[in-house]
């Protein structure tokens, strides 16, 4: 297997953290999206959607999308279970992972992609011709992220982790979303002590540096 990766991008980081929590190492190939390598013919042959990560299996199958890659790894290496062990647990983790992805990660991406000079013509990922930034979306992303912090703080007031009592992929997604948001100067509110406690614990996990 091979993982097409970019060390500075948030979605590949989610996969690397997942692999680290599983104790699995997969050879990687860096795709420098800063230099638009994802739009070159060589990578388009790997993934015509022009985004990373991509997991290439030994039989040549290529799996894009972070959660799809993690699902494959989970099925191949079920322990420790990071996506749930029974029907209820799997559903609850999926619910919170989607919330973290849509309400947290999506909000952070909206603010980052519409504010940083690096993304001047890349307001949306994977579009070769470019998408202009919309400055008004920065504020919307920041506001959405604020609502996500509030929702997450209430959840963590009664739970050790995002989806309950056990660490899961939902924690990875929420953590990477918060870290990604820092690039747009979105900081954790002082009014969210439960998120602060959880974030400190997440930062201390070895997988956080994957």
C-alpha cells in the first residue's frame, strides 16, 4: 500500500493520526499542493479529483476521502476500534464525526480558504482553474466555528471524548478542525473549559504529532 500525502494539509493529517492510533505504518508519497502538484498529469492519473489523501492498495485500487480510507483501515485492523464496536456505538461515532466534519472542519476550511494568501485563487479544493476567495465567508466561518465550540463544550461536559467514553475518529476530526482553524486566527473561547481540557489531552497523545 501507499498513501499519497501532504504533511501540511489537514485531511491527510486525519488519516495519519488514525494510522498512528492503530500502530500502523504505511509508505507515503508527498504531493506538494503548494506547488499545485495535485493538478499535474501524474497525480491526476492517481486521483482526478485533485485532492489528497489517497490510499493506493496493492491491487491498484485507489481510495480517496479521509473517512473512506479510515474505514478501510478499520476493517483490516479492527483493534483498537476507532469507529465503534456495535451498531449503536458505530452510529453515535458516525453522528459526532459528521458533526465535527460539517460544523467544525467545514467552518475552519471556509475561514482559512477565504483569508490566507496561499489560497488566493483556491477558495475551493480540487478545481484546476481556480476559485476566487470570498472575504465575507471568513466571518461566516469564524461564527460557525464559534457555534461548534459551544456545542462541543456541552458534549464534553458529560463525556470524556467527543462521541462518549472512548477515543474515536470523531476526536481526530474535531482536533484537526480546531488546529486547522488556528490558521485563520480562530482560537478556542475562554468560555469552553471542557474543550480546553480535552484539547490538552489530545495534544499530549503521540498521534497528535503524526
